[in-house]
C-alpha cells in the first residue's frame, strides 16, 4: 500500500433531487482536489436520498434508479474523477438488466475504471434486494479499497472477509444516527426542531450528535472494525433531515489501530481529511491477529442456527433493528 490522502464527507441530501445532490458532490470533489485528496467518500444513497424510499412504490424507486456503469450519475462521477485526478465513492439506486433494484455504491476512478458494491443487508424498501458479493478493488493510488454499506458494517464477519480479500481501506457509507429503534440502549430519534434551530443554537444539536444517538454509539463498535482487522476506515454519513429523522453526520477517518485521525460533529455539510500512513498496514495488531487465525475451528460460523432472518423481511414485519 502507498500512503494516500483521503476525505470523508457528510451532507444533507434532498429527497429525490438527484441533480441537486450531484451538484453538492461536485463542489466537494473540487474542494478535495484543491487539498490534494486522492480518495473521497460520500454517504449511502446520497445521490437519491434514503429514508423516504421506504414509502415509495416500486415504480417511483425505479424512476430514480440507474444502470451501472452507463447511467448518467456514473458518467458524471467518472468525468469528475478524471478531471480532478481523484477517486470518488457515492451511493445511488441501481437497476440491473433484469429489473432488480439495489442499494449500490460506486467507485469512479481517474483511469476510467468504475467498481460497485451492492449492499449485503438492504432493508429500506421491500422492493430492493441485497447483494451477495464482497467488494475489494485496486485503485490508481497504490491501495486496495473495500466497500461495506451501512448495516454491512454491523456484522463483524463482513469486515473480516473484506480484510481477508486484501482491502487496505474500507469505505463505510452510511445513513445512520438518530434512528428509531426497538432497542432502548442505542440511538433514538432527535427532535427535528433542534436541527431546524441549528444556526441559532448549535450547541443543542451538536450535543445530540456527540452523544449516544451519534458519536457515542459509533465509538462502541466502529473503531474495533478497523483495529481488529488492521484496516483503515472511512466513515461517511448523511447529516440533517432524512425524511422524518435527523442523521448525525460524524464523518470520521480511523487508522488501523482504531484511532480517530479526523472527525466532525458539526451540524452542517462538512468534509474531513487525513493522510493514511502506509506503514501502519505493516505488522499492526489486527494483521497479526489475522495470521494467528485457525480457520479449521470456525465452521460453526457458517452453520445456520435457526435464528437468522432476512433483515428486509424482518424490517417490514416490524422486527428490524
């Protein structure tokens, strides 16, 4: 791996307004390029908007979807990537040749290549399916990037497999924080009025972002994903109004020891940057633990217990997290 400069962006999308959202992406790409960034990560479904999708009929979701790689958004991202010599990751809705819909994240690279990852644990809409492939790809910057979208990161097996496939960096686009949940010990909704009054009272909304509905929840698990597999993590998240919930931002870049290199809890569109030191990929704790694995012991991990549920089915049956 080569040392690279990376950026994580949080921004408030406009539901269904792809043009406005792509304009925001372009503005951040230009800013990042001026700062010498090699790789920039944007949030899950930032091109289309996210949480409002749960209420849309299939026809309206299909109208927002694009084919990959020949859709308008992919073409725009590839053009920006080449113009500014920067790899761009952004989330959208994909429709494949069979008409199936996916929550997908694309990586557009300045050499003209485009890679994509379909979310493994999709639940926002009963009309959208889940992918079945882990994604790791080479970049022109001398590093390998893996992608895990939002809930994909919650399962530690997904991170470990992505690391075993050779990822130096895991890009983790999200729309999270401030979520309704049946678990009283995590997250919980944020009063929309705090977001609406963020200009006159930034302290109140930032207190929520830094607390257990945002950063506090993330720090219980996110740094361990990086540390335990010895990979860098780029956490990108929506911020602000996402239909009837408030996303908490907390854009964050984490090193291979789980240390936060750069972060924000600002209640606004923001970008954070950091240089990822290639030397930290050599002989770190997580990498040593990987070499100590005894795969012959781990067969039970692949065996069904009978408690597994399809998260999409569970979500629409009222059982989702």
